[in-house]
């Protein structure tokens, strides 16, 4: 089972595995975690139309920057056809993450043939996050009644070329943010 020439390497390998496990656990414990109220799900497929009604990734990038500046942790979800609308070809989450200057884990392109709505609503529920979109999700209100709760869906757009968001900065009390 164990070759004689490996017997000297086994203790060294075991020590390496143990050291790696310790370092991994320490890294997990040190990693800052966002409070649940810090998460925002961005409806990328909706937001990319906010400026002049034409799909533009720069619009989504503006929203990501503003949400981050307000103290939130953004996550962006796109319909599978978003890449075709923006670049004439499919784009995976890695490409969108690079364009948006976000970690890959913060961007999702939903599977082809599936609207992003259900994924957005499920992620927001699971993460106790709010959503930035101009979609009202009326078709989903029975399954996700929280879409009718004030402050759960946050609108935005451009006025006189400047981005506006309904979302309030995190330094305000929760009661002030909700209303």
C-alpha cells in the first residue's frame, strides 16, 4: 500500500495539509462579512436600458459604482440574452464581471430560456437583500409578496444626464431607508 520510498515524505505531506487547513480556516475567519441589509441585487437586464432606452453596460457600471459608494455590496444578474443585446454575442458572467469591475461571484447570467426575474427575487429573499430595478415584478407578487413591501424594489434612472437612485445611503437608520 505504501511504497518504502514514500515513508519519509508522508509526515512532511501531512504537515503541509495541516498547515494549509489552518491557513484556510484563519482566512475564512478574518474575511469581513457584510450584514444582510448591506446586499443589493441589481437587475442588470433592466438597468442597461435606463440611459436613452438603449442597452449599455456603462449604465450598469454607473449603478454598481453608486451602490458601492452608498455602502452596499452589489450583486448583478442578467438574462442570458444580455450579451447579445450589448455585444452581439453571448457573454458569460466572467466577461460581465470584468466590464463591471466586480468579483465573478457577484455577477450571474441566468440559463438560456429562463427570465432572470425568478433568480433575482429568490436571491433577494435568500440574502435578505433589496433590489434595484424599474421592474415591479407584478407577475411574481403571489410567490414573492415582498415585492409589494415599500423599499424592497428601488427605482432609478437618469435625469438631465445624471443618475438618480431611490436607494438611501447605509449610514441612515433602517427606518429612514425604508420610507
